[in-house]
C-alpha cells in the first residue's frame, strides 16, 4: 500500500509540531519550510488537520500552530485512515465495473491487507513518533531560505 503525498506531508507537519515547545508556536510557512514542501500544499494539510481536531491555529500576535491534546495522543493508524479516506485499494466499482466484482476473492484479500497495514500503525501515537532519534532531528529542521 502506498500513502498519498498529502498524508505524508500531513504526518510530517504533525511530527514537527509535536516537538515544538509550548511557547514556540510555528506558522504554516515555517512548518512547510522545515519539512521542505510548498506552502500551498502545507496549508491544505494544516486545514485538514484542524478539521480533524489534531491541530489548532491561533491568529494574531502570539499566534501560530500547535497540536491539540488529541493530536499528541492520536493513533497514527486512525490518523492515516482519516487522511487517506475509506477508499479500497482497488476500484472494483469503477467505470466500467470489474466483471469479477461479485465473485472476486482478491478484493477481500486486499481489503484485509489494507486493514492489517492500519492495524500495525494503530498502537503508535504521534508522541511515539517523535522520540529519539527523530525528535532532535525535527527540532533542528529550519528549512530552506528563499534566495
């Protein structure tokens, strides 16, 4: 199974925010620069993470991004499910629909494999992802500077 680039950069954003200090709020632009992705893509990911209740954004002076309590303790498996959606690995009901869809064993096997993938991630929390050696590397990311 392959994750979308959107899910990948959303997870990178959550991990970067997980290691920021309480008083050290980051902006969307700073997170995008730190993980080396375009600002527009990161802004979309941050918006989705806000809708999921994982990230909070504060406007104005002293504002910035931060993880919610839910965000710190979120199951990585559930977070990936939420970001990826409920689509199956194969599109049996596409146009035209697969002629085997009524009697296919592959569809069920692929669905089980997809769920096993998520189940492997379920016990991990965002907090688990940023323990050493990952956390210190994330703290040190400053991103590229415009020239």
